[in-house]
């Protein structure tokens, strides 16, 4: 199949290196690189998000939404009073 592909600089360098090292044509090097990459799906490292202990909440969590609403109301009242 014939198609147009735009390679970024790093992938172009990989293809060019394969061409030099193995005496391949551009087409052969691109196909070989794609096959090699597709054949190794297990090489990815698992993504891990670090977690941190944040202690015991000061505000009871079941009251958090009510408290957030009250704080928002207070801020809106403060902004309205500042406009006058």
C-alpha cells in the first residue's frame, strides 16, 4: 500500500539509523521499525500516580458540601458589598 507519512525528527533518525546499520531501503526500514514496535506491547511501564497521606479531615466530610456552599455564599456577599 502506498501512503504519505510525516515523520518527526526522532522517528526519522530511527529510520535513517536502521537504513545505515542494516543496509535497508527507506521503505524496508519504516516497515521494520513499525513491526518491531508493534511486537513489543509489554514494554510500557505501568503509570503510577503518587499518593500522599493528608491526615484526618478537620471538617466532617458529610458536611463538606454544606460548608462549601456557605463559603461560596459569603464570598459572593463580600464581592457584592465591595461594589457598593
